[in-house]
C-alpha cells in the first residue's frame, strides 16, 4: 500500500495536477485576503460568486445560457494555450500568440464582412494568417538567431495596428466596432449543429467548442505519438544533435512556429465567428487571450489535455467577476485573482521539484533504516 502511494506521488502527471491545484488554492486564498482588505463584510459572498459564476442563477435555463457563454470564451483561450504549449515543447517560447490571434481575427472578420466569405474560408484564412506571422519569428530564429521572444513582441504591435487599419473599412459608421456578423452576413457564422439547444438555445454556442477539444487531443497525439513530433522535440532539445541525425532543424523551427501561429489564429476565428463580440478598431493593446494562454498552458502542466481544464478554469473565474457585488467591489477583482493564479503558475515546476526532493529524502531515509536494520540482525 505504501509503495503504491509512493509510486503514485512519483508519477509526473499526478505531481503536475497537485502542483496546479496548489497554485489555484493559494491564488484563491490570496484573492480572498485582498477582498477582506478592500471590504471584509462582503468578502465571503464575493469569492463564492467568482467561483460559482453561472451557478449563481437559480433558474437552470439562464444558468445554462451563461454556462454556454463561458465555454464559448474558453475555446479560443484553449487554442492560445495549445499555441504556447506546442512551441514550448519544441524549445521555443511563443509570446506572440496575442499577435497571431489578432491577425486571425482581422483575416476572418475582413473576409466575412467585406467579401461575404463562408465560415470555413474565414476560418482557414485566420489559421493561415496566424501561421504566417508565427513563421516569421521562426525564420528569424532559424536563419538569423534572433530571439523569438523579441521578434514576437515586436510583431504583436505591428499586427494590432495593421488589423485596426484593415478593419476600419468594415466598421460601423457611428462606433469604433466592426459590423455585426448577425446583421451583415450570417453565412460567416460558425454552424451550431444543434449544440445551442444543449445550452438553452444560446446562439453563440457553435462547433468551435468540440473542435477546440478535438484539436487538443490531436496536438497530444502529434507531439507524443508520431515521428514528426519526436523530430520537432529533438530539434528543440538540441538543434546541433538534430542536424547531425539528419533532421532539418531550421525547417522544423519555422514549421513549429507556423503550427503554433495557426492554433492561435484559429482561436480568434472560433471566437469572432461565433458572433459573441465585435472588434474595436480603436483598441491600443493586443487582446489578452494570447497572454492568458501562457497561464493556461503552465497551469495545465504543459499537457494538451491539462490545458483543456486549465483554460476553462481561468475563463470560469474571469467571467465570475461580473457577479460580484459592484457596490462593494469592482468587477476586475476576478481579474486580480486570476492574475495571482497566473503568477503562481510559474511555480508549478518549483512545486514539482519540492515534491521530488521530499520523495527522494524519504526514500533515502527508508533505505538507511532498512540497511541499519539488516546490520543489527547481522
């Protein structure tokens, strides 16, 4: 029994799950302390409202509608998480997921609103544009040894202002927002295939949700179960060794960033082609979805399946902030708590190291006791 317990705790997947849960618990405790400092009278109700999110509604019909909206927003977050995770597994840090997400939004919305293209064309365009932007960083890394972090950050801002200019041609005349897909061209909206009925006819629930989960599984299979995935990871671990083994290390670096960018761009297509939100041509910062994807990737233990649950959780508490009593707290309090959890995600690996050290010390102690026991018998 004791050996089974030890082997279970030594399992990397179990350690990752425990470390992630520890980050969440510590983040919630710190958030609760912040609520107590701001206004102690409503701290308990506020933290419960954030955790409950849509479950605060006693009416099941309304609750299911808002549950659907949370899933709609979690799908693009999952795609950005997979984008960051895919690059990281190959030894690259894709901090440009926000920029790739931005060009994906620009491509999908412009084709939908200006040319009335069907949803699948808009989705493919979003994916390709995100991939091309990612491959630029990959090419700079492969051929000029430019750090991908620097290249991605610079491209984020270029992407934002380019998309703002592009979408200014399809915005509403009286606002800074792009025209609504529901009123301009419904053919660009992602199909629902009856999924909206599961969430009390929430019209924003589309095939994006199951597609995002399916892609998470495909990313796992690609990285862990294929020769192609092995070559990509080998290139990330040691490009010189990969080159010696006959692998095309430069092409693999570019291809990795292309796939990573495709995932982020596809996430933008999933989000904006659902019709849940319009793009503002006056925004001065890149969408936070890409940066939150970094948190979801690490909170999920850098595992595609773990990212599914981590992405939902981050979106769950973020959306839960709208149910906090606004007379006592601002709605951004949930952003504070999620930001704390995001910050603590950086300690997931640290917690895993601590667990392994603790297990190693216990094993050494047990071995020493067993050795002394044998010596005493002798």
